[in-house]
C-alpha cells in the first residue's frame, strides 16, 4: 500500500471521551488502524553532534536549542545562514525545517516534549519553534510548532521563538508543502534566492501532476498519499461531538453498497494534514480540488495525549493543527479509505 505522504502518528492507545484508556479493537480510533509510514526501531541514530531520523532520512542537530534564547523569524534564517558559512558540525547545508519536516519529529503518544520516547536530543525547550514556511493566510506570519504538545499554528515573524536546524534530502516520505513563494517579515513577496525559506528549497517529494481523481462520483483518490477521501467533506451536515463522528462513520459503512473494498474511517491527524496546500488558504486545499461542502475544521481520530479528553483537529481554513474537547460539538466530520483497496 502506498503510504508516502504521511507518517504514522505514533499513537498506540485509545481513549473514550472523558480520557479513560480502552481496548482499541472496534473503536475506529487512530491506534486501532495505525495508518501511515511505520516507524523503524530504533528510529534515531546519533552521528556526532547530529542525529539521523531513520524514518525520514533527515539529519537534525543533537542540541535542540542552539541559540539558547528566542529569535525573530528573520534572525532564525540568518542564524542558520551563519552556521553554513562556518561549516557548523562539518556541514554547510543546514536549513530551517519546513512545517512538514518539523512535524515529522512529533509523537502523538508523548508530551513534554511531544517527541518519540527513544529520542536522543538535548535541550528540547517546551515552547514554540519556527518553521521556514510562511502562513498563506497572513504572509507576515510563519508557522511554528509547540514541542510541549505538538500543536501547530502561526505567529508574527517579528515575534521571538526558537529554532532547530535540519539538513539532508530525506527518503521521500514527506511531500512538499506546496509553498513556492518567499516573503519578508512584513509579508511582501521577495525573490527566494538565498532566503533560506521553504519556497527556496521546495523540500519534500513532488506532488503528482494530477493529484486528485474522482472515483465513482462519491469519492476522491489522492495520488500523492494513496488515500481515498469522501468527496462531500461534511458527513454529519453540522458540527459534531467526537463520539458522533465515529457513529457517522459507522452509519456510512452500514449503507455502503460495495463490501469488497476497505471500510470508511475517521482520518488520523497526519492524514488530515496531508491534504493541506501551504500556498493557499480559506480553504488550505490545492487549487482545483474536487471536494464539496468544505468546512472550517475537522475532527481526527487521534487523541491528544496532553489531555486525553481532547482530540486533534485540522483547521482547514488556515491549515493549522490544534485540539478540541471531545464532548463538544466543535468540528465537522470527513471520511477516508485506502486507494490501494479501492483499486484491487
């Protein structure tokens, strides 16, 4: 099965609305299916003052807080440019990670920090870390990720946060973000050359020329990830509770006429994030997408281990990744199944 385009979230346990752990079988939750590129064991290999992530092929500095104090977005880019001039740790191709590269380090089974339990990194600060990806909804802002719990949002480029350098081309399991332009700290478009931004490096696997294909009118195959999405992106017709999302999926499967293909399920948070195009907003979906009734935000099947009575959600208008309390009617519901099974 094609699992390129999104990684296993790392989640291994299932939890009810109030947070209590339950057996995963029949729950429909992330940890029951564990979809995505599986993690190798061991995941990390230390190489001097750098660490190879054997899942992605990316190399990170062991020290996750080289500056020892927060810096602006532009200062973060300039700091890494200085590292390259000085051939830091024997290398001159360091860069600020794009948002998918930095998110690839996140584990959704851990917290404080939200990194895999066997990680070898030092000085990981439980706060926000810059990425090289500008927020399309406001180009004077850039995406950052919180190491304490793995949230991803955006902040003004003139604010101060931490940085974590990365290098390497990777193994092709992470797709490009879709961002192709570069912006200064005031949000003005600039030439990408020597900026160190996402739009200069375009790191990640290239999107297929024809990314989406309508299948049997009611579903859409994403040729980047191999996922088959429900074409109408509003299964319940309104915001729902987390439990209601699973009930809606169960009802959808009971009405499915084709029992020979894989059942529909609620997406995990990495599957949801995989559809985001970081060059656009409202919604943050690739131009020309074939989906209907696209809503502002969606539940995932992934529990927040920071507070297990909360679950992860994708804010599709912005492209942000956050959480919501499971018992509230906060988000809409979208369903997915696997392209590989559809085509058999």
